[in-house]
C-alpha cells in the first residue's frame, strides 16, 4: 500500500484549515486516512503568525517506512527541519533581462 503524507482541507470557503495526514495514495484528498500527524492553519492571526503543529516522532516513523510527502508537505517539513529543505524552484537566470544575460 503506497502511503503519502498530504494535507486534508477543512474549514469554510476562503478560510482553509488543513490536517497533515498519512493516507493511502489511492484514497481521495479528504477521504480515509491512516493517522493524523499534524495541523496547518495558513490564515495568519492578528500577530501575523501561521499555526503549524507537527508530531515529529510520527512523521519520522512514516518517512522511515517509505511514505512519500506531497510537495507542500515536504516544503513544510523542510522549514521545520524534519526533512532537508527542498531545492529552490526559482531560476535566477530568468530574473535577468535576456539582453543582459551572459550565455553560460
């Protein structure tokens, strides 16, 4: 059974709240899951803080038995040191106008 670490969306329209779950990759996004391993609230509070709660011991367990994190989950885990941070997706060459680029 291929296991993925991914986000389940909860909350109402324009007010998302996510649970980070270990789920069978064939299950629907908000469907059956194996275990809740954290929560993520992307809406900042008045202080500008986004709330993330992680069960790091359970996350490390699921990663050790071969669970694959989704892109967003791997980014979150990289920010908090559970996984190595993913490589940046930004190409610095594209930020320079074509006429000023040096061909390398």
